[in-house]
């Protein structure tokens, strides 16, 4: 389950720290605007969040609603000739609580309905499966961008 809730990525770049922060600033909206938007006004901004010198915390701007988009925290580490960008992608705390509740509910239903019809369990299992698929797809999309 740890793979679904947390992902760590390391990127090595030859750009300077200033250039990296500048490029990041081009795609991150630093305003305190809504993270969910049906009609976001600036198509050049892909993320909303904070950038503070060599650290940043950003969220993907979503058209509509998607609670499973990861929170991306990054740190730019300056080595002698290269810069290392360490990214940590994790789920929002509320989403983690929802997944724990859903898993507990499935376990409860399995124990309660051990000798009866399994149609409810199949439905709940499908919901959990779609949730996990959405998590994996969202994290993979964030990693590509």
C-alpha cells in the first residue's frame, strides 16, 4: 500500500538553481486561487502552490474535481556541477483516511457476509479497484509532467 500512498523521484539537471526556479515559476500559479476549477483562466499554469528559494509544494490544477491528485513537495539540492531535484508525491490526508475507511468497510463486509450473497462485496471491491486505478493513473501522469 505504501507504493500507492507515497512516491519518491529524483531528477538530475545541469541547469542552475535560479534557472530551475524560474522554469518552475512559469508553470506554477503562486496565487491562493482555488485548486479545483471548471474554467481556469490561465492555460499556461499547470500547478498551484508555493515556491520558497530551493523548496516548493505544488498541486496539479484540475479541470473539474479529482481528489486523488498527489501533493508534490520538492527540494533542489545544489551539487558541484549538477542540481538534484528530489520530489515526494503523496496523497492528501483526507484521501488516505477515505481509503482506510473503505478498506475497513470491505473487511467488515467480508466477515459479516461470509456465508451469504457476495454481490455487495463485488460492488465494493470494484469501487476500491477503481479508486486504486485512479491513484496510480494520477501519480503516473504527474510523474510524466
